[in-house]
C-alpha cells in the first residue's frame, strides 16, 4: 500500500555527504507530488540551516525542525510553532550535567539564532546573531530557547548520552545526531518533544494516521519517528543503535537510496 505521507531526515539520509540532493531523491519528491502525497522534511537542523534544501523542488511547506521542537513554513519563512524551554530549567540542567561531566561546554539556540560558551569545540560564531559568553548570558540573550547543546572534546556522543540520561531523566528530551565528529554532542529539547511528535503534528493537520506514514532516517534522533511510523526505513550508513533497532535497511545516502525506495513504494 502506498504511504499517505513521507517523512525524511536530511543529513545522512536525503542529503549526500557533500550536502547535494541525489537525482533519485528529487525524482521521488516529484513523483510524490504527482500523487498528492506530502513529502515532509524532519530534521535536527534549525530553520536558519535549511538552505541545504533550497534547491529541492516540491517538498511539503511545513518542515519539522530542531528535532521536533519547531514547525517552520519554509516558503513563507514563518515559524508556525515551537516548544520553548524554561530558562531556569535550562540553567539547572546545565549545572547538574557540569557536575558529572567535567569539561563539557554548552550552547543554546532558538529557532533562528545560536550562542555557545567560549572555548566550545564547535565554531558557529559567524552565524548571524550568534552570541558567546557565559551560559547565563547566553540563556538571557537567546530567547525563547528551543534546544540546549552540550559539547565535549574528549567524550564521544554515545558516552555523553549514557552519562547524561540518568541526570536529565524525563525533564527534557535527550538525543544526538553525531557520529565520527571530532567532539561529542548531546541535544536537549522540551520534555516529550521529538521528531515523532513533530511529524505527528503535521499528520494531525492532514488527517493522516501514523500507520500510513513512511519514514527514513539514520541517527538516534530519528528513532522516535521511525518507531512511530507505519513504514520505517533506515540507511546503510546509519548509527549502530539505529541499525540495531531492526528496521528495514536500504542503501547509502550517497546513492539516492531514499529516492529509489520511495519510487518503489509509489509505483
């Protein structure tokens, strides 16, 4: 049975490693449009980083951004919805994590701007509107906050998540989308917010149940969406935790495997 909606991650999934869009993937979007099937982008990227799909024709206008913490109308350049984090809760989480992870540095972002502590291993200071300073200064400047990021020069992302999980508990959503980077990364959003809840919001507007959604991803931040969707598929280049989840596996992001599979589903 054809899916009624298609939800696709960007990096490592729809995009090749060089951030291009393989021809098969564009062909799949075109075919979905012909059939009236919404093709929804679901990404950890904030709206300010969506230029990577500026050349993609025909995607559904609503993008699930910031790991589900924001819904953004891309063609209208309009923020439709976001899940905001309380500043006091952010500072409390930062203090608790710093107590058990020496050397961790933090950044915070809203839907359009970003700031991080001096000495962070990620260099985004050339982002428009970005800030650097103490975490208290950044939290005060970067309102309303939709995501907290933790960086570590020596610990890998999986280890950071393992340490942070019992500290964070259910107070915030904890995930990451990093593999093979020169630093570890963790990402915190509002409690119970994920790519699954973001895509579910879009589906609710369209009257489409989860069972009729095909979803594609490659990283731990995609797992909620993959478990939620009726027809989940993962990339051959996926994080080990994603591969271990037992979802049907397709080829690499560099070979347009998402598009090949979608065209097969829509035949």
